[in-house]
């Protein structure tokens, strides 16, 4: 009997085209839009060599120290900072007007920098020239006071610079706020399983649907029918989440890490949480189905917003100002589960998030059970 009800409810669920759109096609469409909006953000932050010009005159050729310095940060050097074009002053002005270079350097009783506008690249060029000027001035001052310093490795010691800071990764992957949007999207899709849970509970309530009246008159125990309905709703929603996950990883190339088992576990627990949340809303709200759906949409969108789907800084604000919200928000817990698999070397954060999701699911389920088992109807 349980298997029969389970198969029957799956057939009923997949015929609901409207809810299928919102639980499957809408997240896929939203993921596509996210990918179009965010695809160039990371590449836009990458540094590219700055194109500059140098006026090749007699004074420049005599400045051997500057020539060595510019060669050290340009050409085929691994620390390439500039792409240099050598020209006359007239050609350099033309290149600058045509925006083919960010600025040009020429020597006329000292080093001159000509730029057409201010910006980060122009600031970098000026910073390089200022550093060269300060270093040269320091050398001249030291040698003037101690002429023998030049023969004791002074030049080499100044040109050789040591970086005492070492970059150490705190996780196995580089931090990436972009992936958090997609993780939040999956969290929202999991919570959309609440639509199925809500509809299944509504179908059991005799005062809200004719189907519920028939179920309450049938000899089959209502809770057995409810269990079969929840199992069917979870199955369909989990299949939709896996389709969405496959689209994100195989088509959009979103990085979820290589821990497939834990990723599937997160999808399963997240789906159960979403479905049971829908049953909870449907059971505690006694009004019509329209109000229940409206409240479910409001709660789902609010929780998705607090998990960082619309504003990536929101998770930081919640964790610093209202940390308790991060522990009771299913969307945040699902998002954190995916991100902990992507970023952290350990699973402590992941298992804590999964445990909290299980507690929430159990709480929603118990509340639903207590409400449904007490529902009695004077007449049908």
C-alpha cells in the first residue's frame, strides 16, 4: 500500500507543470543569468601589463641606472610590470592621444611623466618613478658621505629586496565570493521543495481540498498516506536539485570541489529541510492555500537574501551583528555546507551545518506530525 501511494503521488507531482517550473526551470534560468552577470568579474580584477612610452633621446641613453631599472620590470622579465614602446616625443604624444599607452616618460633635466588622465595605471607608473628617484637620491647621499660604500656592495644590497611577508592559504581553495551566489541559489532551490511539501499537506486537509476529504474518509491511516506523500515530494525535489547541480557543474563550470559524496549528502539533507519546511508552513497556517504559498515565498526569499544570494556582504553582516540567524536559517546552513567543502581543509564546519539542518528538519517534521494527528472534522 505504501509503495502504491508513493508511486501515485509521484505521478501527481510531475503533472503539476506550474510548480515544476518554479522548482526546476526557474533556478536553472536564474543560474544562467547569474553566470552571464558574474562571468567577467574575476577576470576583470586580473592585472595586465601597463603600456607606457619612453622618449628615446640622448639624456635617456646616458641614464644607465634607469635603463637597468626599466628593463627589470618590462620585456620578458617574469616580474613584468610595463610594456614599453620607444619613440620620439611627437610619436609618444600621438600614442597617448590615441589611448595606446597610459603615459610616457622622457628625460629633460630630470625624469618627466606625461599622462592624459588620472587612474590606477598612471598612479603605478608615478609610484615606480618616485621609488626610483628616492632610491637614487639615497645612493647619492650615502656615497657622498662614504665614498667607499660603493665598493662594499651598497649597490647590490639596495637592488636586492627581501619580502618578509609570506602568503599562506588558510583553505584548500582561493576565496571566491562569486561561487557563494550559486551556492545560495542551490539553497533557495532546496527550500523551493517546500512548495511540494505544502501541496502534499494541503491535499490531506479535508477543509481545504476535496482530495483531503476523500483521504480522511478512506480506511488507510492518514499518517501513512502523509509519509508516502513526503517521500514522493522529496524524491522529485531531489531529482530536480541533482539536475540543477549537474547544470551548474557541467555546463556553467561552477566549482563545488571533488567531494561528491558530501555534496550529494548536502543536497539530500537540504531537500528534506525544504520539503519539511513547506509541510510546517502548511500545517500551522490554517487559512487557505494562497496565504500559505505567499508566506512560503516570503520566508524563502528572506532566508535566501540573508544567506547572501542578493548581496554577498550580507552573510558577514549577519555573522557579526546577528550570528544566531546564521544557525537557524536553512539557506545559510546549506550555503555554508557547500562553501566549507569548497574552501576548508577540514569537515568540522560542514558537519556542524549538516547537524543543524537535521535538527531543523526534525523540528519541522515533529510540528507537522503533532498538528496533523490532532486535526478532526465534524463533517466531511
